[in-house]
C-alpha cells in the first residue's frame, strides 16, 4: 500500500475530533471499509441458503398444519394439529417408526462393533504389502449407490434365481428366502446395510486408532496389560469421540434409509421392512397426501435431532478435561 | 399378347368372366378384411391429413412423457415416422410406473409446459382432468373419417372420459389374460382354468410334477403395495357378487355414488384366501413377486401359468427373452361367476399448460398416432391395438395369435374395474399393504381386510364420498 493510500485510510477511519461534525460515512466508504461490505459479500450465499434450505423447511412446517394435497379437489385449509394427532393413531406409520427404531437399535451397535474390529485388523495390517489395495477394495461398498447395492444383493440372494441359494443347493443345504420371508427380510436388509456401511465406520475408527500414540500401547504392555485391557482401557476411551461421530452419521443414514429398502423389498413382505422413509415416500409421492407427509417428516426430524443429541452429549463428555 | 387371334365371342366371354371375378372378389371378402386392407393402404381422409402434415412442424420439438413399458420401442419407432413426415423432433421421456405418475402429477400441479403430450393410465383419469385440455371441441372439428372415434374399444372411450369430458385418446390398452405353458398342460392333460378351483387344481398339478420337476405351478403379484393391491381388483369381480365398493360393479349407473368399501365382504376374503392358497405352488420368494419377476419366470419356463397383462404377451414370443416361444398360449381369466376382465393401459392427453402452437402439434400427433392406419403400424412394431379395426386386421392376427383371446375378453371389461378417481393410487397402495400383511401371516385375512375397509373408508369420507359405516 502506498503512503497516500495509507494516509487516506487513516484519515477515513480516524475517530472524529470534537470540532468535527458527527457526519455518517458515505455509502461507498461503508461498503469498502466498514462491515457493510462483508455483509454484502455474504448476501448471495445467505440468499441461496435461505432459498434452498430454510424456505423448504419453513414451507414444510407451514403446510403440515393444513390439509394440502397435491392435485386435490378440495381447497387447502388450516387444520391445526390434526395431521400430527392422526400420526399417533396411524398404525402403519407407527409400525414403520418401530421398524426404523428396531433398525437403529440392531444395526448401530453392530456397525460400531464390526467397524472397530475391521479397523483393528486393518491397522494391524497397515504396513503389510498389499494393504493399500485391500483397503481400497474394502471401502468400495460404501462408495456404491444404495440402489445399486440393493439390486446387486437382490439378485445374489433371490431365492429362485440367486447364486447364493445355488451354492447352498450344491452342498445339499436348505434354500433360504432372505428378502422374501417376513422372518428373514429384516435381518437380510440389516446385513446388506452393514455390508455397505461397516467399511466406512472402520475407516473412521482406523483414522482414530492411527492417531493414538504408540507409546501408550507400549507402556500398557510393559505394565502387563492384556489385549482386552488395551481395548477397554485405551481404545474405547480414546475412540469415544470417533464412535460418537460414527453413531450420529449412522443414525441419520438409517433414519433416511430409502434406496436400499425400496430396491430390495419395497417395505414388504407385509410391513416387515417398512421403514419411515418408505412410508413417508408412499404418503407424499404415491398418495400425494403432501401435508400429512410433511407432518410425518417433521416428527421424524424431531426424533432424529433428539437421538443425535445423545451422541452429541457423548461427544461433549470427551471434551471435558480429565 | 396378340388379341386379334381370339374371336369376338371368346373375347366377350373373357371380359364377362373377368368382370364377374372382380365383382365376386369384391363382394366375397368380409368387411373386416376390406377395412383392414384400407387401414394398411390408408383411407382418403388419412392421405389428406398426412398430406397436410408434410413438413408442417420443421424445426419444432414435441415432448412426450410416458411409462417405460414394453411398447416404448414400438412407440418410438412409430413416432419417428411422424418426425419424418412433419419435420418435428419427437422426444419421448420414459419412466417406471410410480415415477411417471409422480412426475406427471407434479408437472400438473406446477402448471408446467415441459411436456406437450401426457400419457396416462386408466385409474389416473380424474387426476388428469384439471391439467389436460378436454378434447371434445377438437374431436368435433376433426374429420370423423380420420378419427373414427367409434372404432376405439368402447371400454377405452369410457376410460378416457370423465363426467362427460374427453381427456385423451387411447393408444395402448391392456387386458389381463391367462397365459399357460402348452407343453406342460398338454403333457399333464390339463385345460386352461375356467374357474378358480381349476386354477388351484392346475397350479397344484403343474407344481414340480414328476414330468416337469423344475416347473412351479404359477406366480401371483404378491409384492406389498401397489402390486398385490392391483391384483385384488383383477379377481374380486370374478367371485359371484364380488365388488370392491358398494356401487362399483359392471353396469353400475354411477360407480362412485356409494364408496363404502367391501374389502372384508365374503368375496373380498375369498380373494385373499385364494392368493394364500396358491402360495405353496409358487416359486420361492412368492411374497415378493411382482409383474416383472413373474413374467420372467413364465418366459424362462419356470412356471406353468401366469395371469398377467397382455402387455407382456409379446415377450413370451420373443426368442431373445423366452424359451416358451412355441409352447405358450392364452385364455380368458378364470372366473367363478360372470367373467370381468381387468382393463388398463395408456392414453394420450394434451397438456393444458402447453403453448397453443405446441398443443396444435400435439393434437396432430395424437390424431395421427391413433388413426386406424398408424395403429396397425404401431401394433406390428410391438404396440397394442386400441381399435376394433386393428384387432380385426388379418396380418396382425397372424402375427399375434393371442388376439383371438382379446376378442373374447374385451367385451367383458369395464372402465371402472379399478377406481379412476384421484384417490386411486392411495386406495390400491393401502389395500396392498393390508393384503400383504395377511399373506405374510402377520394378521388374519379378516383383520387385514377390516383394517383396509376402515382406513380406505375414512380416506374416502374425508375426500367427500358417501361411505356408510
């Protein structure tokens, strides 16, 4: 900056002396030198955010208190909390909520445990030849789109034409119905979900494990710590933060799980795999009961936030000084 | 030839004989043949119309949204002739059943002009009344010899009309037929089922029989939701006195005057019980079977019979998709009462929100595509006959032997065999969810159907229909 420019800025930003009138700065100066310029630069991003994120949420909240249906023959009217009260007496929706809750309760502990076990194996083999290539293949399921995963496993596990049952038949083992029986469909969807998402959780845990200083393990070894001591007293406390993040991500993933279920079972047989995402899609985009779908989505949003708070609390605990 | 060497008498006899031969030839063929010959060659009205279309829309684009059903390649092939004739580029966007409905309804709600021609299914009629231009005035102005409106199947004329307003022209109607493997049936001495008892007996007899140990009996549309919901409507009317709603039955003056659901009626229960009874004779995974899977089972020789829309029938004759090319046949749907054949399929509507010039082009396309002449070309390419004259066409009858079954069943269908109101999708899905619960054994059939009655009854009551408690 030249001396002239420096002096000009200094003059412009100098505190007013008592004999100077308290005149407002010209607009150009406020934009160029004051806070206004910063706000103006932020404005396009804020507008885009408002248009694409805030407005749809506000709109969803607004229509959830009406009887709005796309392509309805009746006028849209304010109906207060009717949609929300109806949700609590809607057996199909409550059933879907229970299936989703069951999914969260079954899949997340398994995802965290299996993710940790895989991470341990991967980090133990970190320096072995071919480890990099193995890790690349290991993460491939997570990189696949869920619909492709659904179609892929749908064919493999098809009870009639699937290769898996063909292999079982070669060994004289009984055929399995997988996605097509109420007894096994839920378990099979959970298993396919884990196949896709455990590698991602393992990568998170592996990053966490690699950040733990080796000296801690060496010291524990000198003190005679066995493998389960290392797991329970070193890994778990130090991976709590990573585990909480993985838990939040998995919860959100399961609550909005759609493609995988739609591509394999469409929520059936019966309602054995009818998750809330499938049910909300059905209400909103097949039956076009838009306001009711908005109310259901908001309810799910609140539930998701509450569950996430549990993990956030766990995260905060890890930040407490020892 | 040197005619001078024949005597005058011989020449006279030859001329009379030739004249007689021509007269006999003209009178001897039946009217249908004459009509179909005219259809192939093109009527005067058709020639006049196509002459007027030559290069009329050069540089313009016509956009069509349609289902991605097996007729689409034939549709595109036929539409390409319109491009050649008029110079217009025809763009066809195709989507699966649920997505196409979703996109069309949203486009309708947004008053979008993205598509000029909207292809819709029979149960969607009321849903498109507000976003399609009612074509009654255009039909009146059009050349009746070109349109030949009365030549469309009566059931499809009714299906494209809502409360006196015509909202489209049918071009690919479907009917549900019984398809069976002739090798298996003949080998086991069976006839195609005439009643539901026959249907169960045949399924049992053909299921992993000694002679055909790798073949299962049949496959139903049991998948949860719209698949099994739709199947219910195919069967319910064929139990004596069966109807889904109080005033919905063939011959009803107003199918929507009393929408009290009757899913838990004895006939409704019998329908679901029939589905249950057939599960042991279906391939593994019966509870998740849908339209595509069961047709693939039939075409690959894994099941002995399937009651399926005729849209899939040509695929059984396609050597690339089928191993039963020469060993399959069709028959009418089985029934325990008077036969009611399920109708569905596709019609073209004019998007009300399109630009007027685009609408004119779309109307020309719709007229041209549904003329008897183009209908024959479309059917030859793999499409479906929307007209009586197309169904009678001799060449098409040679190409598609199953047309004989169509001739038998089309008069037994009625437009409202599935509701055509805005709530149709919701009704079919909700019903399908409850039936699936019953098939899976989560609840009893009675409980499932009572729950369907209550849920669908409440929905219809809310929508303003008469529903008696």
